[in-house]
């Protein structure tokens, strides 16, 4: 029963945290705990957190500075690229103009040579045509004389070759 009275006394007292008799002891340990937490935080945790934050801040600052530097280099490189591209386009235009001039000169030479060859062939062709025309005219004259002599002979007349030739020549001239 002695144990029962002790358990009943504890039960009657209620929660120990609310017992005013233990409050000074609880307040002492609360203050000790808070001081220990303060010391641990101020001496160990907060300096480490501060160092990490300072580290992050310096890393971010360095990264931003490096990014700005790289941006400036990119702008410079882009400008150099644009300048090189413009120079290349100018050079390409010059080369194209020179090539066109050279091709035009070669073309003019080839056209002049072709014109000379065409003129020579045309003159030769005209000579050949003139020779064929003269040969055809002579052949027509000869055929006309032969036909006229035969017609005269068939019709019963007697014509000499000189008279037939004179009559055919007069008729062919007009």
C-alpha cells in the first residue's frame, strides 16, 4: 500500500510541468539549455552557415563577373565575325566581277573567232553557190541548145548549131 500512496500522490499532483514547486528547477534547466543552444549556434553552426553564405555570395559574384566578361567577349567575337563576313562578301563580289570580266573577254574572243570562221565559211559557201549557179546556167544553156536542135530536127527542119546557139542565148538573156 505504500506504493499505492506514492502513486496516488503523483496522480493527485497532476502534470509535473504545472507543479509550481518544480518551476525554479525547470526554469534553471530551460536557461541552461537555451544558453547551450545559443553557444552551439553562435560558436559552431552560425559561423559555418555564414561561411557557406559568404562562399555562395562570392561564387555568385564571380560567376556573374565571368558571365559579363564572356558576354563582352561574345559581343566582340560577333562583331569580328560580322566584319570578316562583310570583308568576305566584298572579296567575293570582287572575285565574281573579275571572273565575269575574264569570261566576257574570253567570250568576246571566241565570238570574234567564230564570226571570222562564219564569215570565211559564208564566203566559201557563196563561192560554191556561185559556181553551182554558173554550172547550172551553163548546163541549162547546153540542155536548151540540145533540146532546140532536136526539136528542129524532129519538126523536119534543118538548123545549124550556130543558129540554135544564138537563138537559145538570146532567149536566155531576156
